[in-house]
């Protein structure tokens, strides 16, 4: 139960701020017209939330940890979406931000999306991957050789 609470708290505070609070409050928006953009935007956001929740479940159930750097998984998570990309949680967050950009047809949010993607890339290469190599050693190296950082 405590792991669930920690995962929920982290998710509300960090991805909730990055993927919802900032795009919705920091950029001026017009009225949303219900058209094909709206359906595509809502689909993209729904996919992003589903990706994130699935990965959060895998972090808790398989890794026995959270996405928070202060309470990371104790075991290397290689199941679920982690079989296709080493960073599916970030992909989910980017999908939600992309959905907001499309929903509001906002260049500002699209630029924010690019900035967040660049920040994720920097964090992954500068901190996460070296840290995971230190913690999981050869298992992480083998995982990296099988699974791409993003999708390519």
C-alpha cells in the first residue's frame, strides 16, 4: 500500500505538473473546436496516460520501486513496454503534452514539448543511464543492447 501511495504522490507532483499543470495554465488557449484535431488530441492524451500508468504498474510490481530518484526500482524492469523502449514513461508524458498542443493548436505548447523532450534526453543520458549501469551492471548493458533508448 505504501508503494502505491508513493507512486501516486510522485505521479501527481512530477508528471502531473509537467504534462498537465504547465501546459494548461502557462499558455493562453482559445476555445476548443470539436473537430478531428480534438479527437486525435484526446486519443494521444489517453494513450499517454495509459502508457504512463502501465509503466508505473511495472515499476511497482516488477521493480518494487517508483519513478522517483529517491526511491527507484530495486530490480531492473524489462517487461511490458520496457521491451520496446527503455524510456516509455517519458514517451507517455510527451504524448500527453503533444495532445494538449494539438487540442489547443498551440505553438507555445509545441515548443514546450520540444523543450521537455530535450530535457528528458539530457536526463536520460546524463544521469539515468550512467546510474543504471552502476546499479545493475552487466544486466543493464545487456538490456541496452536489446532495447533502444527511444524506439529507433
